């Protein structure tokens, strides 16, 4: 994928650049747990989405672009982990909302 910093589809001639996004701590913990469970693959220097997640990412992109998708769970995962991830993302969004409320403006991004 190109280094599409501005969403235009063009690559920055200066090469890749790091950015910063403020997230509520509980959302960071949720993402870290997803990483532990296989969100991305690869070594220390590369980031790859697993083949199992590629159709989910494609569906997400279509929804974000105004489309509509249907998701079918073909085989259920570990119910304890599903509950844990549901709880983590819910608590993360609650924490981000509370941080924003206290700040009076958008301070922390939610997922």
C-alpha cells in the first residue's frame, strides 16, 4: 500500500512518515490484546493483515465508503475471548467519551 498520507492516493516523495493519534488508554489495551491474538502478522519490521481478516477489512472499507455488507460467523470463536474483546472495546469507547467530555472537545479518538 502506498504512503497515502492525505487520502489522495499519491505517495509522499519524502517517504514514509510517522504520525500520532491520541487514544484512550483502554483502547490502546484493546488494540494490544488484538495484536496478541493475531491482528497482524509478520516480523518486527513488517505489518501484514492475516488472510482471515482480509475479508473483514474489505467489508469495513465498503461500509466506511457508504456501502452495506452482511457478515456471517461460520465458526464461533472462544466465547470468553469474544466477551473480553467486547468488554475491552466498550470500556475503551466509554473512557474516550469521558475524556472528551472532561476536556470539552475531542481529545481522544475512539474506534
